[in-house]
C-alpha cells in the first residue's frame, strides 16, 4: 500500500506540474516593424512554448500612445521605443524595468526631392514638415538633426506639423507634406509615393537605441521567472529574424494585416486594409533596422541626459534605475 500511495503521490505531483499555468500577463506592442520579434514570436507560438500566458495583445500606432496606456496596470510588459519608455518612467512614474533591447535605429527623414535637396532646405519658410508630438522618438531625432547639422531651430520648428505616422502618410499621398520625420515602416512606405530618404537615425545618432522590452516592476519582483522567459523568447526571435529576413517580413505583413484591435487608429487601419503595409515594404524597411538584444548603459544614459536637456523629462537620472539587474553593466 505504501508503494501504491507513493506512486500516486508522484503522479499527482507530475500532473500538477504539467497543468500549472503561468500568471496571465497583458502585452502591448507598437504597430511597427520595431516590434518584429514580438510579431514573430507570437506567430511561431514561442511565448506559449516557453510557458508564458499572454492574456492580451494590444497594438498602438506610436510609442507615445503605448506609453500612456502603460499607466494602466493591466499592461504588464511591452515592446516600446526607448524614449517613450523613459518618459513614462520619469514623468508618469510608472515602475518599469528594461529587460533587453530589440533593435537599434529605425527612424528617418523623408522628403519630396523636388522641393528639398539638402538639409538646409528644411529652414525655408512655408514648408510643411511632418513629425510626431513633442517628446516622441522621431521628435528627438528631429532635434538631434538640428544639433548635428547646425540648423536654425526656430525656422524649422515653425514648419513642423504634429501628427501621427499614418496621418503623415495620408498627408504625403495627398501632397500636403513636403518632408516628414517618421519611424519605420512608415518612413519606407513614403518612398512608394515619390518621397526619398534624406537621412536615417544612423546618420544622426550612431548606436541609437530604438526599442526595448520592458516589464512592470511588481510583476518582475513577484515572478522573476516570467522576466527570464520573456528575455529568452526575445533573444530567440531576434536571432531568427536575422537568419530569415524574408520570412520575417512575410510574418509581419500577415500579422499586421490581421490586427482588429478596437483601440487601433482608423487611419492606420485604412492603410493596412489597402495592403499598403506589405512584405515588400516591410522587407525594405527592416533592412534599415539593426535587430539586436544588446543594450548599452552608456547609450541609455546619453538618451536620458539629452531628454532632460530638451526639457522632456524634469531632470536626468541614473540609467541603472530603469534597467533590470540582469543587464546592468
């Protein structure tokens, strides 16, 4: 009887381990190829394979919109541009930690080549230049461009028209913009309407950190195993993208065209329904992004310091405060 009882106990324990569910977590991602590793991992089933129970996926057309949503406690992890992540940490005091990088660069300045042939042309009065709202990642690239090339800030900012990326694309198509500072894939999309890439983030800010994988601190403290699993999936997916770029572009096109999130902006939805965000556009766009999980403490610090200089966060802080212990160097 003791042997039978012992055997049954083992069976119960095994069954318990096999049926144990990970804590459900809400995930948010940007509707951009910046979050390629998240789209690929979801398509491949790697989150589930790792034992992660992703209860919801929410898509946001900008990192700023995603950052605002992170104030809600139900979004516990996100693939988000670094600059909005710093904003939500410093200004909204949302307790998040960066687990890993996802890519470098991913932003560009596109122009109507008939009207703009050099950066100095951006200073001409009467131009309409699209850019996201103040404090967004591409807005930071705008300011870096002004600094690096000694442009007249006052003249250029008078020409800036603030709007989200899908609206900029529609404005480009209708001839209402002469130039635009855009994130990928939107920057590459503009080339289909006669615009040309005048510069990219790589030209303006070498080693610029694009997006990061973040987690809320309370989830990290209570379930450090979840953080480790998210890091593992992120690393696996990033490696796969670099090894299979064409297949990754196909996956992103399919995933993006299938999004039916009620939170998703109507203007972006129109573009996806018209199949304008397709694998050809995404393939060209992804070639301009360096997908990497590596992250530099020095780069994070320089970004924090620059944002403080611009007044987008109240004051600078030590980059180690926002980094997960496992990647502090």
